[in-house]
C-alpha cells in the first residue's frame, strides 16, 4: 500500500518546544503527530458512534413508550462499575 502525506503544519515555537519536551526516547515529532492523529480519529469515531446509539435509543424509547427513571439507571451503572472494579476489569 502506498503511503500518503499530511500537509505541513505551522505552529508557534512554544508548541513545538512543548512537543519536543514530551517526546519519548527514540520518538520523532512525526511519529508523535501520527499517534496523535490516530488517537483523535478513533476518539471522534467513538464519539460519533456513541451519539448515534443515544439517538437510536431515544427513538426506540419514544416508539415503545418504555422509559426508566434516572436514579434507577444511575444505580445500575454504579453496580456495574463496582462489579468491574472488584473483578479488576476497569
């Protein structure tokens, strides 16, 4: 597969210095930027999917008329979190 390039990025000298200060041993600015881009793409995909699931759930609730009180949902989420932490799944 051929590779592609990302356009050059002009930044203030302070930002470049901040990046250089946090680079790991053997890490280049290019690899840092690539990792940041990959993480940002994944975060945006996850956010888009989360919103889509929420909108679909809202639509399903409107169609079914089945709603749950917030305090019950919060209690269930707390129980799930507690169980995950006890099983070291979190």
